[in-house]
C-alpha cells in the first residue's frame, strides 16, 4: 500500500511543482469536456450506439455483447458523470488552482470514459486515441512534461507517416472540403504532411526564433485545417501543443533561477520517457510489419496504432436474400449520415447485413442472406475479397468468424 | 554548461536538416506527380482494373477449370440455331394430351430451354425460373433492379448460365437453383449467351472503367481511333467465370443475335442489316463484316459449315463463312417476310421457313430454288418450326423414303394444333391436337417418350384477369396413354408428396 501511495504522491508533486503541467492538466480536462460536448452534439452518441442491437465491436474483443449488460440508465449516468467530472477537473486545474482535486476528477473522467468508449469502435479516432493516452500519462507516468511533449511529437510524425498513403496525398479530402481543384488539394495534402513531419520536431529547438517559427507554423496550419475540415481535431492539437511554449518558458526560467532541487522527491527518471516512447514507436510501426512476422493479433495491432482517416477505399458488395424456393439479389443500404471514412468498413457492412436479416425475417419463406464484400485501396490494381458468407443470419455468427473464415473461402 | 548546450543544439540542427531532407524525399517518392500536371488520383485510377472475375458464392468444389461443359438445348438453342433436333431420336406421330397445367409464371420471350428436369426461362422483368415437367416452380432467381430484364438462360448438364440487361452474369445449379458465382460483365448485356467450347459468348458494353483501356488497345491494334461507347462481343470462361477477351468495338442497333460454329470457334452476330464474324481463336477479333440490303430476321443459322440468313424482304441467303470476308453463295426469294431464321432439314438438304402470313416455305439448298409452300392456318403468334424424326414404322405408310430416315417438319397449325409434314412435297402426315382454343405451340420438347408443349391461351371472354395464360401440356402416344390409365386404375394412389424441391440449403 505504501509504494502505490508514494507513487501517486510523486505524480501529484510533479504536477503541483510545475505550472505548465497544472495548466496542461486543465487543457486535458477541457479536451475531455470537448469530447463530451462533441458526443452530446451528435445525439449523445455513446447512448445511441448502446441502443443498437449490433454494435461495431473493437477487433481485439471476441464479443462486446457483455457491454449490453449495462443498462441504458447506467450508461446515461456514466455519460453525464464523464461530462461533469471533466468540467470539474478543468475548474480545479485552471480556476481554483487545486491540482490534486483536478487530478482526481480527471482520473474519474478517464475511468468513466472507458465503458462509453469501448462499446463501439465508431467512437474511436486518432485524436481520441491521443487524448486518452496523454491523459493516462499525465495522471500516472513520471517525467510527464518531457514524455507528453515527445508523445505529441510522435503522434504528429506517426500521423504524417500514415498520411503518406495515396488516399491522403491524392488531395481528395481537401479538394472536396474546399471545393478546390484536385491539384490544389494535392499540394495542400503534401504541405500538411510536411508540416506534420517537421513542425513538432522543430519545437525542440532551444533557440527562440526557430521554436517560435515552428509553433506559429503549426498553429497556423491547424487554423487552416479548422477552416477546411472542422474544429475538433485542430482545436485539440492547438491546445495540446500549448504545452510546448509553457514548458519552454518554464525550462528557461528554471535555468535562470537555479531552482532548489528536492531530495525528498528527486526528479523523475528519464527512463520513463525512453520506455514509453519505445512502446509508442513499436505500436505505430506494427501495421507496417508483414503479417507473417507479426506474432500479435492483427486487431490489437490495429487498435494501438493510428488509422488512416482519409476515405479512399473502394468497395463492392453483392448480397442475396435466400428464400425456400428462390434467391433474390438485393442492395443493402447504409444508414443515412454514415461518414465517408466508414463507407467501406467491413464490420459496419456486417452490422448492416445483420440488420437486414432482422428486417427480412418476417417475409414468408425467408431463410438467410448471402453476401460477398470486396475492396480496393487507391494504389491497388484489383479488388480483393474481404468476406464471403452464405449464411449471414446464423445467430451465433460474429464478425470475427467471418474474417477468420476468409482464408477458407475460395478466393478470386 | 553553455558549451554543452550549444554542442547539443548543433547536433540537433544537423539531425533536423538530414531529417527534413529525408522527409522531402519520402514525400516525393509517395507522390511522384507533385511537381507535374498529372494528378496522383487519376494516375492511380488508370492503373486499376475492373473486376473481371466472378465472386464465388458456392463451395470450393464447384469451380473447376477443366470441366467440359455441354450445352443442353432443344433445337434453336444449339450454337448453330439449326432448328433440327440433334440426336435425331425417332418419335411417334400421334399424341394425346395426358395432362395440362396452367403455369404460375410466363416466359417473357423465347427460347425456353428445357431438359429432362424441366423448363428454364426468363420472365418479364428480372426473374429466371425453372419449372418442372409437372408445371410447378422448382426454383427462381431475381436479378437486381426493377427495370432489369433477364435474358433466356443457357443450360448445360449441371449448370444454368443467366444474364440480364444490367450486365450481370450468374451461374446456378440447374437442379436446386443454388447460386455458384456472380459477376458484373458489362454495363449492358444485349443478348443471351451462347456456349462454344467452354467459352460463354455475350454481347454488351464493357464496364466503363475498362472502356478507355480497351479503346487504347484497339487504337494500337488497328491504328485508328476507336469509337467510344460501343458494344463488343465478350468471351467468358464458362468454368471459372473469368473474362477472357473482348472483341473489336461495334455499334449495335437494337437486338443482336449470336450463332456459333464450334469446330472453328467462330461467332456470327446478326444485327439489323449487318452480319459480323468473330474469331475466338484470335481473341475475339473481327474476322469480317458484311452489310446486307435488308435487315436480317433472327440469328444466322449454321449447318454443315454454311450460314443461312432470312432477310425481312423475303430473301433467303446462303454464305460460306470459311472464305475470306465471307462468300455469298446464293439467294432465293420466297416473296414473303420470314417469321424467323430457316430450319435445316437433314438428309433432305432443304430449308424450311415460316413466313409472317402463316405459310411454310421449303427451299432446296443444293439447287438454290424454292420448292413448295403451304398455308399453315396458324392463328397463334409463334411461328416456330422444327425438324424431327418420326419412327421407321410410319415411313412406308406415308410414302417417305428410307434414306431420309424419317425426318419431318413440325409446325404450329390451325387451332391449337401441331402438324407434321413430309419435307419432300409438304404432304400432311399427322395433326396433333394440343389444347383447343390455345394458340399453337411456342415450344415443343420431347422427354422420355412424352411430348411437352408450351401454349398460350388467350383470356376467355368475361374472365376476371383478362390476361393470356401459359399452359404446359404433356402428351403421350395413344398406346402409352392407355397403358398408363390401365395401370393407374389397378394401383391405389400413393400418399401426396410435395413436388417442390428446396432451392437452397444454408450452411449448418
């Protein structure tokens, strides 16, 4: 009991002694509240997904039906608790200057968020991934300032690597958002990748002019992104990168004033930074490792690494209603409002098929639905099969079974 | 300390410069078209191929590359469209209706394929249906789209190949209707398919994304600008379903009909007043094309290596397709518009042609002259004429010559009847009463000694629906019918069984 308490105390001490970290805690709490607001604005998204009979389970979970055991009322309480805790944390960090209470409420918000977040993969995004990771590090990992800054840098660089894909570099995201020619979109996409690679690395320059240039460039870039693509991700990154000037100022101040070092609580070891960054880098590198050399579950690898968020995958699906005495080719329609990013997502297509099974059950003579999905990325020449199933309405058929059976289906 | 810091700063700057150079290199590698006018997306899309392979939906074992497929057909669905019964089994000359059944659905157009199991046809709209010999539905398949029109299916020993106007090609199990594979072949399929040495031949417009690529290849091959938005002959591997080739582009007006000469793997397409020959051995390239003075009625009929055409002006033409450019041989004017392509009467070396005025004309192939014509008094819409053999015991009775092996002409006549004629001079041999009041047959099929007839019954006056009915009649020769009735009278009736089989069994 003594060790964990001491560990927690040293974490709190690290936050209390650093005004930049105290402020950053407030920013993290604001971002948490922003997530809550974003979900609330879209119709209380976690609660909406909780009501659906066929959730989009995270790939590494065998089944997420166990989450349905949580009652809708309990989910609603958790949802509002998440929002209120985030607000309270922000107030205590920024206004009341009581970092310990702020830390506590932020921890509550972070813990409460998990059952809301994990019930459906549609709530996931790269930026949510970053906020969740940074909150954890802020709460519980020593050497926070340096580690958080390196994680933010790592996030930018990883995102830039992911965006080296044809889907992003083709510029269609910017071209569609700004109604601009595709070549302009290409240039904007290339510039954004350049800024994401170089900007955060340049924030580590000690010389003020280079640091300031880097920070202003990044902030301007996010401002343009806000105009083109929406507020959530750019605002989040602007707030997170505020840690850099705050820490820059604090470090220069420490160097000038030669602050007293506490021997009761020594400075946190740099080893925390190396270990955590090594884990982060390995996690981001996993999707690039060929599957035959990958010893972990590919779903886990996909979960702990960043996703390409540009739409670009093309897919074709053919589906059939199978009756006692006849077969009909049908078109399964996706629900309105589904984002382009998820248009070809196989798990969502599976969910749509399950919904179609339920709708067709009442038709006389109905037996099952057969369906095949093929997809192709922008740089690929041919379509490849994603799944083929002759009995999608089987009660115990899970998405995992469909994907794992893919190797047995006679391929193209 | 300051010196250390400066040293670290210099190292960091050096690293940053190298890092920036590496980033620029990566970026230019990932988008090599950044500094050019070319668009990355367009370049990548240009390298994409359309899916020209089927999506398999059946067990592994059903896809076999080496399985030889034999088309099952009755008369007109043979590759050569000769209208003469292949196999030439002798039949009786008298038949009596044993049972007639109102069909629950009706074919949209002929031909209706049939075999021992039943009848296979396309309904009006997107449906393909299999009906048993007892007139009950075995299975059905529906293509996607309300406006889609299914084409008459092609059947083999074990499979049914079906196409639709929306460019879909499917393969089904003939007995159960189980879907084996599905594929998009083109954006518009014009005609039902033909099967030549395991190759399915279709006519349609290729998928849009394939069009530009094909246009470029054609320009390279022929040195002239390929016409966009055109039709082609599409060749598909019938066992595996993959598209093998596309022909040169052609513009078709309205309906186009396929015939094939299997021995030389040549395909002949008639469309309006144009006759095209394609060589499957040369990747479906156009061997030759001819423009005729008048539109051609139906497909070209091929027999013993020669092509016979019916022109709407009443001319019957013979062509030799083996000669370069196709050699016109002779023409006979029968004076009236034909209702369909000629029927070849084996051993007689004669052609029989039904005309739209209800006559049956016969032309001698060797002498290239018209011989005789008779009035069929056919009050129905179908003018389908067939050549089939009758049993040897009738040869002497009706003054037929033994060397002609009992070949006769079967044609719809008068009120709901089928008439059998001697091709020599048109003497009536027999008149088979089908269903009084019904239009003479759309289809005749012989199976296990029984004669099946598909007939259209006009709506009775005062009837509720006012719609034409389709009837399936089964006829037996009088002796067999009597024997069956005697047996039925002696044996107690069996317990009632459902005759509808299950079309699909999902996996357990």
